C-alpha cells in the first residue's frame, strides 16, 4: 500500500453538500501516512463541529476497510483548517479606513417610513454646520435615499488602487462626506440584494471608503431588525445607535424590537437616544401651532421605560419633505425645522462628549 493508493480509495467518498464531489478533489484529505500495515488519514474541515464531519469520517473509514487488506490498522482523524487564505482571495476588509473616525453611530428604526433617512441626512448636515467633520454611509439597501436627498444622484464616486485594494472616495457636499449603495446600483437593483450579497456590499461601502479624519460617521442602517443588522453591528465598530421613531403605538412597538436588538447579548451596543420624528404637525403659516396628529408623548414614555434619553423631536412640516425631495436638506435653513435638527445635533454631540 502507498499513499497514492489510499487517496484513490478515499476518492470514493462523496461529499453530500458539495454537489457530490469527492473529498480528495475537494482538497479535504490533508495528510496520508502509510507505515507498514498502519494507515493514518487526516481530513481537514473548514470549521469546528462541522455537521458532516462524523458522516465523512465514517465514510472514509468504510472506504479504507473495503479496499485495504484485512487486518490493516486504520485511523481517520480530523483537523480544522484555517479559512483565512480563502477569504483573502475574496473580500479583504479591515477597519483601517475607520481608524481616524472618533464616533461611529448607527441610525436605526424598527420599521420603514418613520423618517430615519431624513433624520440621518439632516443630522449629518447639522453637525457639519456646527463645525464637526462628518461622514454618512447610506446602508439602507432596500431604499438608498442619500443620492436623492442630497441631490447627488448623478455623482459617481472615484476609486484609487492601493496595493491589492480599491479605495472608494466619498462624494462631498454640504460639508459632509457621503457614501451610498445608491451610487453603485439603481434602486431596482438594490431591491433584489439579499442576505450575504447585501451584507458584503454594505460592509465594502463602509470599510473601503477613504473617510479620513472625522468626528462623526453616521451609518443609515436598513429599517427593521434582522441578520443584516446584526452582521453590520458586528463588523463595523459602532459606538452605539440612535433610534428614530414616530409617536404612534405601532412605531413604538417596533422601537422595542430595535432597542432589544442592540441590547441583545451578541450585539451589546448602547442605544444613545431616541429621535421622535413627526412629533407634531406645524402648518407653515401658523408656525406657533402644534397639532399632535400621531399622538403625544409616546417617545418620552418609551424613553423612560428603557432609560434612554429623547435626543430630539422633529415636527412634521412640508419643508422637510420638500427639502428631501429637492436634495436641499432642511437642516441647511434657519427655519424652525432647521433649528430642530441643529438642537438634535447639539444634544447628540453632548451625549457623546
Ligand atoms: P425612512 O428612512 O424611515 O424609510 P424617510 O426618511 O425616507 O423614511 O422618510 C419617508 C418620507 O417622509 C419622505 O418622503 C420624507 O421626506 C418624509 N418625512 C420624513 N420626516 C419628515 C418630517 N419630519 N416632516 C415631513 N416629512 C417628513
């Protein structure tokens, strides 16, 4: 018996999860030692507790018993192979580009449509107007809104090659560095991105960007709570999250899910505060009047329940919606809605000081 013979016998063992390729051509046979009538085979597995390990060990042993002379002493062992070289060939993302960012904050919401992106964009502009160096990564894969809200829909980010890596340069406008999945795909395409593909694209869009020195990097997270969120929070060194809600009971119930997600054992990130958006309606011609069309005090009750501060209340006003549609964020103005975002920015900066 020689090692080539043993490998031939082992090639009878098919891997049921790999399109029935055999374990030799899959490169799983790490080592074969033949010593007299003793055969020692080591199978390499990419991870600990591989669910198929037992099955494949049994099949390899059976193949050897079938083919080797009677009385051969057969041992099949396993080793966990480091997957690192494989990863290098694909995405090689470190956090170097974030090393000069002081505060990385996720802007989240329990559900869509509460104004999360509106708040994120205006908060970024308001912080920049206060003199902070600010970036915003629009990671809302289901509806990237930064290009529209900043009137940069036609912008195409430049990239520079550094060694093995392409580094993307953010788009600069209104004193903020912007990056969005929307610069790379039209909105219809973004909708079909799911699971790992979306996760990788998002991480790349945050980790491969030349942010430079920043005081704040806001991450406009996808709405809701799910695998993408957990994965983002794991891989991006976020300091904490700001949760945007509206005062209605349904939106607040979703906030609970959001808060629980960040406080979950596997995530454990602080929720820095709540922003109550559409807190009241103020008609343009009656700036002193407040109509609590979605109810009053919901955000405060929720904040008290979880011990989280309300960082700001933003009224529902036409100019905020128009600002979003026209790419002129309301935070650029000195109107009451602009002031509401400036106050929010000041409280967030205070909370992190
Ligand atoms: P989300 O990111 O939570 O899905 P968006 O920020 O896209 O929500 O906002 C949804 C819509 O509501 C947009 O048309 C936006 O302009 C509008 N909107 C958000 N906040 C306000 C507000 N405070 N006043 C008026 N319109 C708003």
